[in-house]
């Protein structure tokens, strides 16, 4: 049943490429919850590339967590530096 759901989401992504970021993010969080770190990291990469991280800094943090668990600490650090470089978007002017 779960495999059917994943295949259905992949099919949705093919049919609606404009929603690839949202679908990739949903799949990434699903796989992260299942501790399938490699598949989650791959889906986070798709989501970030499609712009899913533009509004939510947690996406980059979750992706960095997956990379770290895979032993790719350099990749995780790169994502965290990216988050810090974009910090102005995440905080209010008065902060």
C-alpha cells in the first residue's frame, strides 16, 4: 500500500511539474519519517531545486539532517551555510 502511494506521488510529479517542489517535499518528509535517509535526501534535493525552500528554512535544516545521517557532513554544512547566507529572508527587520 505504501509503495503504491509513493508511485502515485511520483506520477503526480510527472503530470504536474509545476508542483514538483511541493510533491518532492512531501515525499522527502515521508522518507525522513521512515529513516530512509538516502531517498529523503534525494527528494529534498528535488524540492530545493524546484524552490520549495524559498519560504521555509526548515526544509534546508531537514535536508542537512538527512545528509549528516548519511555521513555527508560537508554537504550538510553547505546547506547550513546557505541557510545562514539567506538569514535576512527568515527574520523580521526589527530583529
